[in-house]
C-alpha cells in the first residue's frame, strides 16, 4: 500500500468538474459534478438522523435502482427541512443533468450541504451545469474537494494505491465537514472512488466496515447532520476484487486507510479547532463500551475547552469517563495517559507526574488521550478537536 | 403555598455559619457549616458518576448510620481523584468539627466542590471552623448560598411556606452550580431544609420525586460532576407530615417548587450564559422519550450557539430532534414552536412564519423552545442556557 493524503491519484473511470453557481453567496465554487464510467458499481451509507434531507431520500432511491453515472453536489443550501418541495427541487436538478448527458434521471445522485430550511435555487444549479460538465477531468480531485466545502478551512483528500493480483488498484477519496459532525453511518460528505472491479455486494460490505472504523468515530460537536452521506464507487476498469481472499483484505485495508485519513482530517479541521485529538480507549469489555467511553470524553465541553487552553486538566477526563454509563466500572483500575505519560492510576494521580511535560504535549497540534479501562481486551479510537471561542463565533454568525 | 426564590424564610431548627478559610485562593468566603437540630431526619441523593469524590463516599456512609447534626461544605477544592488520601482528609475535617461541637464524627456530613485532583488543605479547613461556628445564625441563608459558589455569578435560594393541617411549614433551599452541570441524581450542591416533622422514609421518597423533576432536568454542558449532592433535611420542630394524604401532597409540591426554582436558577447562571432556555417536549410516547429529546436539543452545541446569537435557526433544532434516538419518529408529525409562535409543522416551515418575531423572542433573557412529537401524551421540560465564547474562556482559564 502506498500513497498519501495529499497528492490525489486520478482514478481511471472517474472525472470531476466544478462551477461557481452563486447558490447562496456569489463568488465561491459551490457546485460539483462527478462522472462515473458506465459499468461501475457503487455503495453508499447515509445519515440516521430522522430528519433526512430531500437529496438524501432521493439519493437512496436512485442508488437502489441502478449504479450511478453522475453525482451532483451543491454547497450553500442543504435542502433539508424543505418538505415536499425539497424533493421536487432535487429531482429537477437530476433531470437537468440527465438531459445534458443522455443518462436516465435515476442515474444522477444528488447531494447537498449548507443551511437547513432554505429552498434549493434550482435555476442557479442548472445554470452551473454547463461549466461543470465542460471542465470534467480525471485530475480535478483537489478542485472538487474545495468545491464541496462549507465552513471547512482546507481540502480533505486521501489517496492510496494497492497491489492486487490483477494489477495496481487506486483508491482516492475526498470529504467535507467541520461542524454538525457526529456521523451516524457516514459523514457529510465523503466520496471514495476506485478503479477496481468490485461486485456491488462486496463493495457494500467493504464500505460499511470501513465506515464503522472511520467516519463513525469522528465527533466535532456531537451533532449528527441531516445530510450525511458517504459514497464508495468502483469504475471496474482496473483489477478485480473477488468476494473473499487476499485481494479483498488488501482492498478493504486501503479503503479503510482512505476513510480514516479523511475522518482525521475532518476532526483536525473542526470548526474553530486548533488541534486534533485522538481519544484512544482500550481495556474495554467490548467495542461498544470502548466507543461509548471515547465518545463521552470526546464530546465533553469541559475536556474540549481544557484542551483548547492546553491545560492537562485530567480531572475533567476522569469525570467524563465516570459518567459514560459503564455501570460497574472499577475506577481504581482506570489508567489515563496524556501522550506517552501515565497520569492517573489506582484512582489518583501517579507519583512523579510531570505536569509541565503533559502541558507540552497538549500544546501540540496532535494530542493523544489514552484511557485503559482495565477490564477487557476491546479498544476503539475516536477523533475529535478542541472547543474554542472561535467555534462559538462561527456558529453564532453562521446564517448572518 | 407562598414564598419566592428571593427572600429566604429562616427554617426553625437550622443555623448556618460561614468563613473565609483561604482554601484555594485567599480573600473569598469558601467554608460553610450548617447545623441541624437534634431529632431531625434527612435524605440525600448523590452523583452517579463512577468517579465519586471522597466527600461523597464519606457523606453516604455517615448518612446511612444516623441523622446528621452538621453539614461541612468547602469550595475551591473538590477532593475528587485524590485516592485514599482524599477520604482520610475528609474524615479529619469531620472529626475536627465533631470535637468542637460535641457530636459524633459520623454526625458530620462533608461536601466539597472545586478543582478535581488537588488535595484538600485540611489545616485551613480546620482553622476556619471557629469563625463559621461563631457566626451560626438562622437568618444566614443568603450568606451561605454565597459561600458555596465556584464559577456561579449569583446566589441560588428558593423558599416557600405551605399550610399543613398541623400548621405552617417552611421549606428553604440553596444550590450552587454553573458548570459541569448534567446532574444524574442530584446537582452539586443543593441543600433544602424544612421544619416539618417527616419520617426518614417519606423524606427520601419526597426528595427522589422532586429531584427527578428538577435537578435531573438541568444541563449546562452535559458533564456530570464527581461531587453532585442534594440533601433534604427536616428539623421536625414544625408540623408533621404523614406517609400519605393531603399534607404529603402539599409538602411534596412545595419541595418540588423549591427544587425547580433552584434548578432553573442553575441553568440561568450557567457558565457564560446570557439566557435561560426551557426546552419543553410534549406528545411523546413516555417520559423517558420526552426527556431524551429535550436533553438532546438542550445539549446541542449548534442549538446553543444559535441561541447565544439570538438566531432562530430552527433547522438545528430539527436536526437535534432527528438524531435523538427516537427510531420510528414520523418527522411530518413534529411541531416546533419558538415562544408562542409555531415555526415548523409537516416537515417544513409553516406559511407566514415571522422570523423577526422569533428573533425578538430569542433576544430575551428567558426563551422557550416547544417541541410536540405528535405521538403520545408524555411531556418533560429540560432547562439549559446558551453557549457563548465566555463559556469557553471560563473553562479554558479555570485552573490558571
């Protein structure tokens, strides 16, 4: 496996094009068309929020019927909380793209992100299609990653190549997301493409496994979006991946690596964030328990504000572990580490604890909180960020 | 039932005294002694956080054996995460107070609030006892409420009088709390006193019921403290309350009124808060469902930052309702009101929605978010506050 999060490998069978459609504000690139070669396969996961945006409902219907030929993505307006009109608007955009490309409207999958509750400006989306289609190219991943951003401050792209028995296979993905981030099946929005030839059922399993260990372990603010979606598409022009065997294992690992890179990038670029935080829980009875503890710590405003200050306030971490719902937790068996340093064991701070060293670790751009529950073999890592006054400013002023 | 949150009625059988003991910082009143007349009864609820502070563990043991004669409360240091030494320190303080008053050490109940992980300065606590005992008085509730504060900005006192068949009974309570507030059985700290004569078992039932509907429905930041405690004590010098009947109902209602006043005061004084927010959920299948939805909305950082800006961003409220875990929620049946105005029904904004009027409501110091799930008869109200940059500042700088 080779490749890095920066430097996206083009994926044979995929082309991308963007446009500045003025959807909510003028002067920013806010429209993306991603074209998939005919004969590919796709799998997707969507938000479990009960308020699902119109494009999510349409996307699920369209993907159920056939493999997609085009993804149509807009930012600015989420087309959520828009009732029946929202579905009609999303469908109108799909039809317009289908007419211009000669595919069926059901082969177009819509995605939207932005403000909830405002109607989608269909005319502006449609007016932007020509530019997006005119600029389609295989090497436009970075431009595409920029086009799907809202409050993001940087591109989130990850790309790996992996040697399968039939040849080299490429997997490139991009994501957006900085706020309303606590994905529950997927994050708003991630697109992962591969040239491998993968049966749809296999692709679906690969995506669900990767997603569980990547996007579903990110939280910025605990708020699950109405528009979350993650799509994994395979053009099939590259090597084959069978339903079992070493190729599948390598392919699964590479997809997971792309998704984890993107998930960490989302946490690092959380709204107002100054540092990426790994909350690594081990010694749990089962994975669900490890995840519960990790999410409780990762979503604690008190832990996150202490992290913003670079303050090794381990008491707040203990308090979060203690309220995480592990009913029979033996608190004397819990070990807490900041970076590489053990801070707490046997219910209190360890002798010789070096607070200055802990503060130095917390001053960095990547921080690791290790929590060993001391009661089992299961582990889970959740990625989050610190909570700063800038987060409040961004979200207080979002609609203005 | 008469009385107000301001203007505390003295409670026959209770005396309070404070001292400036310099526990963590010099120059602030940080020690409280509350004396209960002999022959009284008491009930208490404590935090369910698995990391329970040393004073919580001692308090529970002491209350199990006998009715208390003294509560000893300090701020500055929580005496939590302090291992075995923490219990020894708390016991040493209890013994010192017992020696000076001639009661058994087990008749002293300790409470601490403040920074987690620092040892309790026993000598300073003991040195402050003389001043506190020398100043004991029945009319010192406001001074006592001031003495137990940490990041609180104002006193939280509530007082009611209620006519029972045996005469007028007084119920006065005080609380502290502004951060690490998501009580799970009680809040750090509340003391409610009455002169009624109430059997211990009855008092326990009254407290648990009142607590479920008051302190357990407050959240500032979702973080449950390691030191939460709520004590209801009855001196028994006033009218009797039997185990059933109209007197018990009146007494229960008055205790609940005191607790709700204090709970709302805690939310209104949440760290950095500019407004008190009632999240009132109705139309739920059962109370647990109503509480779950109300807490999800009340703890959503995106809802709370919008409230800080006075922005009627109802999309964020819908998104929080949608992720609250009501699996089969029919989103078209949900009605959302801001103040008195219906904003959302049938999955979208209602025709004629007046955003300016909604913004005007949200600009006030008391805000009401009404959520009707449209699927049952159960209801629950949770109290919270907005999330401001000042909250981040307070908690980033707390230990410095």
